[in-house]
């Protein structure tokens, strides 16, 4: 399942990049288009759809109780993995796209300021001493410090030789550079941190026996988490409704060709590619023969964009109203698309 969700991100990003090139999307919307094509709502919608299918009569997934138990487990795992990928991939895609836009805007503003300076509306002449105004803060006195990502060493004439930085300091310097570029604070968002905590509790038997069982001494923690989890789905549904309402009221600065392109990617191209990928994996024995598991893997390719994309665009103020419009159309058509594709997937796995 982790590889399958990662594959949806990779394929969606590649098709989204083609969509951006074909439609010639503006720079401030490119990160949004890539994110909507790459990240699907792999968490909350499977938690709603799968238990509902398990309760239907004639379900190909066996007994309703067993189907509900395994389906909820698969959907929860999908939600945890999707949260990690979302905040590590989509967040940085939108961040890089918005940073390029800010650089272009700042460059245009600085150019306008340079052109508008001077007397009488004429541009001010460039003085000879203004051509190179970079000065060292401190005199070197035969001492130079070289900071480089490839060779972390510094030399000084006062010392007898070149002082090499230890391997531990090099590794620490590399980690600091990577953390600055990736923004680890955003990667370890609350949902991502909760996913790691859940994986730790589930994988370590000693911790699991303390929390997850009827006679566990800290069983109250599991009960509290279940209560919060039961309330999470209605809250997310309200948030979805709020974003869709913003799409109706807010200004639409997005071309309809981009909206149609995102809909075609999420509801036509990705599901067809998902059928080919999953059926090929089943034929070569790479995927378990459980029909419920195969159904959830197929469902990953037919979901609307993730709702947290709207939160990420609000953080960077890049395409907020356009994101609301895309969410309005994609979630408005999701009821029809999910019904059709769920029926087709049930027929394929039964």
C-alpha cells in the first residue's frame, strides 16, 4: 500500500506537469495544479466508502463484521501514509512554486523602483562608485574561512596548517542544509506526527499491549482516540462544505480548461492507469489476492484531490480562490465518479 500511494503521487505529478505545459498555466497556479493531480483524498473518503460497502447485502468482501474490521484498518493505514506523503511532497511543491512567484514579483518591484528614482521623472544615473558596493565586513588579515557544502574545511594563516572538520560535523552540516531546504517543521505536521506515533504503537508489542487490548492498563487512551476519530469525519465533511462554499462565492481567476484538465486526470486517466497497474501486479503475484485489499488499492486512483491542499495554499497565499473552485468541481462530480468507478472496481475484484 505505501508503494501504491507513492505511485499515485508520481503518476499524478507527471500527468499534471503535462497538463501545465499543454494549458500554459500561470506560474502561481502550477504548484496547485500539480498538487491536485498528485494527491488524492486517500484518508477520509475510504473511511466513509469502504464501511458502507461492507454493510451492503451481497458484498464480495465476505461477512460484514470482518469486512468492516479489515476495511477500517486498510483505510486507516491509507490515511496515515497519505498524510506523510502529502506534507512531504505537496507542501514542498507549493512552497517552491510560490517562492518562484515571490522572486518574480520582488524582481519586478525592484526594477520599477530603480526606474522611478531620479529627478524630474528621469532614471537616476549610475555612479562609478555605485557599480560595486560589496565590501567585506571585517578585514581578513591573512585569514580566510571557506564554507562549502562539498568541502567543509577552513584555513587560517595563523595556524600552522589546514584544519579539517570532523566527519560528525560534516554530517551535521549536511543535515542542517537539508532541513533548511525541506522545512522539516512542515513535514512533521500534526497529522504526520500522529501517523508516526500510531506506527510506533502498532509495531512495538510492549507499547501495543499497554494500550490496545481489553485488559490493557492504558486502554482509556484507545477509547479517547476512538471518540476523537469518530468526530473527525463529520468535522472534515463540514470543512469540505466550507471550502466548496468559498468556491461558489470567491472570485474565479482560473481558466476552465485547467479545471477540466484536473477532472480528466483524477477521474479518467488515473483510474484507467490504476486498473492496468493493479491487475498487472496481481498477475505477477505482487499484490495479495484479498478482494477488499485490491479494491482499496484501485480506489486510491479514483479519489478527488486531498482537502489539505487548500490548507497548504492558504499557508503560502498561492491560488486560494482557484483551489476552492477546483475543489468545488471535483467534489461536486465525485459522487458520480466514485459511484461508477466503485461499481467497476467491485466487478473487477469479485
